[in-house]
C-alpha cells in the first residue's frame, strides 16, 4: 500500500517531493479523480473474541465522489481478502 502524505503522522525527515513526477489517482469504474471518506464495519462475535460482547471493527475506505465505487486498491491486503471471501459466500447463497 502506498504511503499517504498528510495522514496526521509527523514525518521522521523531510522528503523533497516533485509533484510533477506524480500521476492522478482515478476511480477504476468511471475515471473520476475526487474521493470522499467513508467507513466500513466488520463484526467479530463475542465467542471468537472471547469477550462478553461482540466487537465492532471500523476501517476507512475511499469512495468515488461520482459513482460511489470503493477505491479498493487503497485497502490493506487483509481487508481485500476478507471482502473477496464475503462476496464469494454471498454469491453461493444467492445461487442456492
């Protein structure tokens, strides 16, 4: 995953960045280049968590400001794998 500049962390040393060497990030679906922040949630059962309550786990996502598609190439690999697994399980259920 790319290092995101300006995410609230104090940089260890100043990097000189030449923005002319950068390229825009765009939506994989529609090509729009403005994103809005969103939050997805996963729930871990109290049994799996060995806790008296279920645990809610939030994680940030970027949504295309035009079509709403999640910019999934910005997600951590672990989340991508879980999202893919959930999608396959949902397709199995809908196909009977």
